């Protein structure tokens, strides 16, 4: 997502640091051995001065010369902990101190619409509860572009009285009644060229996701006519609180935790975080830690599943107390055509707003135009069209055919009029480039190469991107990370899917839509793909549910979203439920799910006991007297999750009972009947198979028993509770452990 850029002064400083480090060779430790760590201490207990406590701990480990000024962050509003630079040995010593839950390096996490909401069936004019405009979505990302029409505060009153957040106003940034709070976080104080020391977004990603979640209705939005329509967020009347945690060099754990610490205390209703890492331990993962404390305060964290698909077991978001969102397609598919001088057309993918007005240009193969004055000037290198590989005299003013995809910088620097790249897979995503471009299949690329060599004057043009209806939609994008859950095999993740492919939304005009610094075009909207785009779709719907049902817990909202999701076709999405969870999000159905599977904080503690976490550690996390029952270590607590996942050893026979409790949130009296079709080789029974409710809020429990053997590595079906009006569907997945 990000490119690194440095100043001359930064290089000089780096050389000085390298020289200084050589002087310290032979010493047992040095200041240069230190790196940033997070010391996580769980929940608040008493009113002891956190600053003095943290300083005392630091002095015990490092020495009496260390003061409070050494702390990078002090977490104290919503949970305990601090960020500080330590050596590896000091970190190990700190981890053994009383009250410390975990100590882990301050790692970097990576950042992972006009049509999408129409495709999901969400009308432009929503039923508006009186509390709808009180919903506050906290967006953790690269900041926001406040001047965007998506964030105009016309018609908005003052922020809700419960809002306790602040606006970190600067000379170039102010809040309004739409963007009611904004802060930026940078623990290492390392700003490079292009970073803006304010909540303003210089990247575009944060502006994009914020507008998907809660952007105003903006008519006639498009990228130079591409994707033309009305752009809007899931809950346009919601307020936005901005927490800028991501910069040109990534998103630091210390900053993420600081933002959670603030957002929970500020009073947000939903946290939307479109980024992730690779930790498989809940309490060494900043997002899982923050989301746990948010859950305890009734705040749902919606997070992106990750962009490392289509391989299995690639999820970056899997904590059961947060929502994990995969990326699905909509029924609008963008394509870009290349027309040759012989009038043959070939279809590729890209987001190409350039209009060559059907003008034709000479076309040349990159391998035939090597830059012989460069060290990389061989034909074998020039064919990839990388930087400085092409001869400007041969390429200037021409369309260049390249092997493989790149960002277009090499072609642009060589003066090319456009580029055609070959090697596209059927599931490749569309991207913008800094010059007219299309990404074609190897077969079509070979046909173009043959044409180039068949005539003395080959010509071509690249047409502006167009759109057509994708009748196969929805299906899961190839890049979307898949399960199974790496930490708890019997909790199905991701939870569900939402649109994340070719999403048009607001953009920062100072950020190139191609992410190439040489691209000086300025646009207020952009079309990009990723689970980063799927996450805020779910965040917006979650905020809408919260505005209608303000007392619902995060688990109740997750349940409503999952049990009303539209089933998806496993034939279209590799990984099946490991790709899409319960299915594709259904905004209107989720508002009134009929039944919910609720979970409270003590239930999650019992679940963690079953995962092997100790009473001592969990008491530090919760700040109360939570305890694990004797003998619970290593067993899996039957968390009241709205899905059923069972991991078994190969060749083992199956006999497992899931216990669940549902709460009536629909009409009463009502009677629900259970429907389930068992896959071959399995018997699935529900007891009782009929649940009757006489009042709203009434709870009923049931057991789902699975017995038999598997005839393949993974099978799935669904349990549906049906009262004639609502169909409360939960996926069932049985699979052999990897």
C-alpha cells in the first residue's frame, strides 16, 4: 500500500547512526539495542497514579535514571499499559513483573461507493430513528479529508452530549458537526516527506473507508465518469470520529492501542479498523486487545479479514469479540479494452480514466526497447518495463507491451503514451495507473505480441474504462484472506462478507489515485479494492443497528449481521465458509433478525479459560475476580457464537454437542422450528427442535449434536430457525484439522 520516501537529511542521520553503532561493538548492551515494546497490563483497578506506577516499573527494570519522559505512551483512560523502548533482556524482565499481562514488540500493521449499497438493497432514504444522528463511528486509519462533500455537516446539529472526544485542530484541519473528533498518533515521532502532522489524510485510504461507513449522499459522484452515481455511506447521518494511526511507513501497535484507549473513553459506538497483522495470540495483538476492552464497554470493533487470500489460514482478524469481514464483489464489473490497428479488441482490467479519444499510437514490445546505457538494460529485463529498463528514444509517444504487472512508473518515465501488461489471472483486481493502461491475460498478450511482429507499423489505442453487469456476483475476491481461525478452530471466521471490490468512495485530492508520486492528477473520488473497503460497509450497517437498538451488545450486533446474511455459493468462492463465513451482508434484514445469540464479557472470559489462559492473567486483563474453573485448561468453552465450527483429526469419528441460547428480539408470541440438512456421513440433531417465546427478551436454549464421519476434508450446512417471518440461519462447518 505504501511507498517509502526519505530526505537527504534522513540519509545523513542514518549514516551517523551506523557510524555510532560501530563504536559500540563489544559492549554487552547499548542504546541502539533498544526497540519499542508495548507493556500491556489489562483493565483499570484503582486510582493509583499510572504515570508513577509505570515509571517505578521502568526504573526497576532499566535503572533509576529513567523518568516518565521515556514513555512513548501511557495507556490509562480505558485500560492499563505503556509503550517504551527496551532491550530484549529488559523486555523479558518486564514480562515477569506482577500485573503485566504481556510484553510484545511495537510491530507495524498494514492497511489492508456508488453501486455497493444499491446492490445490497439498502435504500437511499432510510427509516430514521430519533437517535440515528447520535451514532458515532470511530475510524482508525490514515486520517480524513474534511473538505470532501462526503463529510459536509449541513443539516447536522451539535455532537451528542455524551461525546467526550477532542478535535486536534491545526492550521490545516478543523472538525465540524459531521467529523466531531480527530486525533493523530505517532509514537516514534518519525515523519517523512508527505506525512502531514495533523488528522488530515495525505494517503486517501482513511477518507475512502470513512465515506463508505458514514459518508453523506453525494450525487453525480464518479472518477472521470467511471462509476457514476450517488456515493453514500452505510449510515449517512452518523457522526465520524477520526483516529489517525497509519502513516507512510505503516501503522504501529503502540499508536493503535493509544487510539483504542481514547476512542473507548471518548464514547464511540462502533470502531472501524481496516488493517491487520499476523499475531495468533489475543494478548500480543494490539487490535484484539483494544477490541476486547471496547467490547466490555459495549462498543463493537469491525475489522478487515486481510488481503492474503486465496490461501487458507491467512486471516489477520479472528478474535471472537470483534467482527471479521471478508471482501465480496458487487454486480458491477469494470473492464478496459485495447484496440489494435487491425481493429481487433482485447479486454483487460484497470481503472483507466484517461480518454485517448480513439487516437492510435505506435505499439512496441518492451523487450525490443532495452535501455542499453543502464545496468538493467538487457532485453530480458526491459520486457518487464521496470524503472530505467526502457530506451526513451524507442518508447516515447508509444504504447508499450510489458510482461507482468507493475505500477507503470518505468513506462511513464520513459515517455510512453500508454502501457499494456500481460499476465492477468481471471481473478485479478483492477487498479489505476499513472498513464493509460490495461492488464491482459497471457493469451491476449501473446496475440498482441504476434500482431506487433506481423506488421511494419503496429498501432493501438487503450479505451477508457467501462462497466458491465456481473451476473455471477456476489463471490469472494481472490485477495480476501481465508480461515480457518488460527487461534480457536471451533470459532468460524471470517464472520461474513461485504462489498470490497471496485468501490468508489471519497478520496484525498493530494494523493495520487495510482499511488505513484509522479502522478499529479487530483481527484475527489477513487475506485479501489480490498477487505479495507469491506470492513466499513459492515461498520456502517452495525452503526445503523446500534442506532435502532442502542442497548444491544457487540455480540448481539454480530449475531444480527451473521444470521441474516445471504448464503453464498461455494462453487464461486474457494474456501467456502472459510472465505465468506455466514454469507454476504444483508443490511435491511439485519435490523430485525428475530433471534440473537448474545454473549457477555464473562462468557468471553470462560472461553479464554478454555483456550488455556490462566486465572491470574485473565484477572489482570479484566481487573475483576474472574476465575477459571479447575480442569478447564485446554478445554473449549461452548461460546454462544452464531455459527458452529468443528475441527477434527483425520479418520476420527465425530460425536460433539454444541449448546446455544437464543434471545427473542422479534414479535411475541412466536414459535420457531429448526431446519437442518445433514451432509453425507453425518447426523445432525437439534433438541428441542421447536422453540416458543411469549415475550420479547425471553431466552431459550437448545443443543445441536453432530455424529458420524467425514467423507471429505470439509463439509458444511446450516441450521435455520424459522417462525414463518424470520429465518435465523447459522452456518455449520465440520473439517479436518490442518
